[in-house]
C-alpha cells in the first residue's frame, strides 16, 4: 500500500511570513503535537515547525546553560515560563522553521514510511509529490488504522 | 547573563549615522564583520533585509531587532546601534526607531537564536533599560546597562 492511500490530505500549511501570534491561534484547538508544514507560494515544502522550538521562546535562557550541569538537570524548568507579549509580532515562522526536515513521497510504501518514522523517532511526517509540493501528512495512527482495515477489523 | 556573552563593546555604535532601516543594518553589519563571524557581509545584509520584508522587526517602543538565520554567519553574532535622531524603520507602531539590535545566526543555531531573541525582547520591554541605553555615553556604558538589567 502506498503512503498517499493512508495520508491525511486535508492539512493546515503555513507561509514563512506568518506571525507567531497567528500561528498559535491557528493551532490552539490541537490537543496533540501538530506537525506544521511551511510552504512557498507554489506549495513546495520548505520546512517544518516543531512545536518544541516554541518552548525555547518561553524558557529562561539560563535553563539551557544549566542543562549541562548534572545536578541542575530538572524538568521543572520547562514550566518556568517567561511572558514576552511583543514576541507575538516579532517572531514569524521564518524564525522558527526547521529546514533540515524529513519528508516522505506519496508513492513510497507504508512499510518504508514506517521504517523512516521509526528510525527518526517521528510520529508523523509530511508527504510530498515528485515536485516537492506538500500533499498531506502521514501519522503513525494512519498506518495502524490502515493495517486494521486490511485485516477487515474496521 | 547571556546577551552580554555575545554583545561586546566593539559591536556597539552609540551614534548611528544612518537615517533609514537599510542604512542602519548595513552600518552595524560592517562593525560585526570585524568579529570574523560574518562569512559573507553582502549575503548577510540581503538575508536580514529579506527577513524584514516578511515582517518588520520594529516592535514598537522605538526598538528594532532585525535578525536572520543565514549561512552567511558562523555561529551567532549580535550588534547594537543607537540613533538619537531616530530611524525610519517601518515599525509596527509607525514611530521612528532609536535602538537597533542586529542579530544573525547559522541556521543550525536555532535553539540559541530563539533564546537570545526571547531574552532580548524581555529586556527591551523594561523602560528603564531602554532609557539606560538612550543615556549611555559610550559602548562601555551600553554593555554595562545590558549586564545590569539582565541580572
């Protein structure tokens, strides 16, 4: 079975110029970690925003420095957040996009897609066509659901 | 104390000559080239201006933080320029900008880049810090103000 047969094609994609405030508003109803594909004017996938990056904007800078000190390594600092309202407009997607992203092709097999996800410890990946245009997102559960469907469980 | 780990006296200009955004970015970039971290000055300026085209970093309160993730920079670099007359910056509030912090980072330095951008934004929300920068008579006093307020 091919990736395109299992991937979700009704997805939200964003442009590099979108502000952080608009981005957060766009994804406020997501209750899981969203994969945010970043595209150019022709829908070519140019990067991905990982929500974990957003935490770096909120944590005190010192938290990272202390990470290298074993006895200071505490998870509590993840919730020691700073409030900086001006960042809503100052930061745009271009500032936080990861351009070293992994994607899968629409024509790849689901088995191959699963291996790539497993190897890279990703729960979902963007799906592109031969021209590099984004056409969907494939998540682990999409694969699981398809496997049960194959077995006629659903 | 993180901003001051990267912002040094020699990267601070207390009397910017430029009167517009592009000119101020070029003026500070020229100083940063001396740091040896800007591999390609022309590309660096182009990338910062391209980022400005996507959205102005003139965030109000007479502050501008032009920045870019660019391969023209090795690691991370930050410079400062002050214009008492003010610079036309196309700021979000329409006001002129007096305080300009120019930042550049290699695309792989996302974590450090975002944290310093956040830290700087937080510092610049403090009116006393902005007043201290406006009152500074030298680059040394700029650095002293940064160190005092980032505590």
